[in-house]
């Protein structure tokens, strides 16, 4: 029996993407599996649990599905109780780069080591390699500046460093993809979109956090082709674990007025009250006092997707904040008229998509499950970015 289990252990080891751990505390536990979550068992490799990734690791199709919700819940539970796990992508056949941001965010939150087991899909394996294969944040940031590394892996950062990071990232893009000769107009627009997004993270995502170093975000950038086009696209994604865009409504006057413009009936009924002829001054004072308690009702009425949509509408007159009222201009400005060029935002239960190349530029989708934080992803056709 022991010989049989040892053979099974070695078979698992052959599928591991990187070398075995030399930690002598990783002992074989006899049965090759451990109880977890009370309802399922996981295979182990030298006492380290092997956790399977789902077959479809992608939000852009069906959103934050039940399968993805359970995967991330169980992954976090496992990382919170284990300082090392194997994450098996063996049966993952479809994946997108932004999803790896969520995995790395959980990895760093719990300070755990993740060793990937490669997929049967060569495409998925390329993504694992491109994101940095779950090496440390320090190693990944070092790779961004290493000219011998052809890609930019996942970069972890905080709002303590976001301004310098935007410059460093554009420099890395120029070095790795443009032979240090990135066109000035591309540099300016990409840099501004990154700066504005990270600035929003610092201003709205973590309202109770005073220390900028704890206002964390994760970023990935690559250049390649879509399945429909041989031209070059930049794929950029930024994720934060904050409260989510819909929740930022309660303390943003700009956001409140955008919702008021685009959903006037819902806003007046839920925020100002049913009596639309009442004194507006008193109503606004009531809004200030009760805004937090009424955000939940407004979200139920127009949905998180409606809240995200309103937050991205930039034609409103800026109120009380002359420098930050129209950041959505920069965030959307890099999207061209190409049908494959798009901005997609997932936050809480909402999804918003902006695509200039479609008859309907703005699309909103409401999902059943809630994604913690906000994920913004861009597909940018570079030769149209004038």
C-alpha cells in the first residue's frame, strides 16, 4: 500500500510546473488526500494540498458564475490555513489574464506560496508564465525592469507609489514592446488612463484606510493579438479589493449627480423622497444625512451595473472637485472605434462595457453573485490610438 501511494505521489510531482519544495516539513501523509471544507477531499503532494482551478477561468463570458464564486471562496479558505498550496490548472481550458490578478491578490493577502501545476492547454500555460507564475511581488516587479524578460508580469502596488509606477510601467512597455521608442501619443494616453484609475482606487476604494500603502491594487499589461485580428492590441487590467464602485456613491458628490442625471426618477424617489414638490434645500440636507442608508435601495432599483454606468458618464458639470470630476474621460479615451477595442468593468454585482465600435456604446449587465472590489480591463488597438 505504501509503495502504491509513493508511486501516486511521484505521478503528481511530474505535473508540477516548478521544482519541488525542499522543505523537510512537507511529509507524506499516508493517504495522499486531506479533508477540507467538510464536503470534499483534495489530493496532496508531499503533504501540500493540490487545489483544482475551474475549467473556465473567465469573467467576460458569463460573469462571476457560481463555479467561480465557490472557487475563490475555497481558495481563500485554503490559503488562510496553508502557507503553501499547489494550484492545478490541469483541466483549465479557458482563461483570461485579469483573473490571475484576483488569485495573486488572495495569495498576497494571506502570504502563502502558490506553485502552479500546468494545464493541458498550451494557451493557459502561456498565461501562467506571462503573469509571473505566482512568484513573489518583489521578483515580479524586478522582472518588469529586466530587459531579458520579454513580458510584464502582474505588478502589485499601492497608492503610495502609483504616480511613479505609471511612469515605470510605460517605460517597461516601451522597452519590451517598442524597442524603447513608444510613440508619444500612445505613451500619454496609456499613462493617463493608468494614473486616473489608480488615483480613483486611492480616493474611493478604501475609505476607512488612512495609510496609502494599504490601498492595494494589482495590474497586468501585455501586447498581442485577438482571435479575430492579427493587429496588435494592448491588454491592460487593474484590480483592487476595495468596497466596489457602487458603494463609493455615498461620499462622492460627482457620482451622486451623475446618478441623478441618468436615473432621475429613481434618484428622486429613493433619495429625495416621493414628494417632488417638497423644499429642495431640505431634501438635499436630508440626502447628506441619509445617503448611506439609502444607497442599498438605489442599488436595488438601478442595479450595480447602473451605478457603474452612471459613474462613467463624464458629460456632467464637475462639482466641488475641479481636478477630479471627469476621470472617466481618460479611462475611456483609449478605446477606439475598432469592434474588438473595449473597456469592461466588473464591480460588486454589476458589469459595464464601453465599445465605440458597436451600435450601442454602453452595455450594462447585472449578475447574481458579487465580486469583491473592482476589476477594469481594456483591449486597445494600438494603431488606431492617435
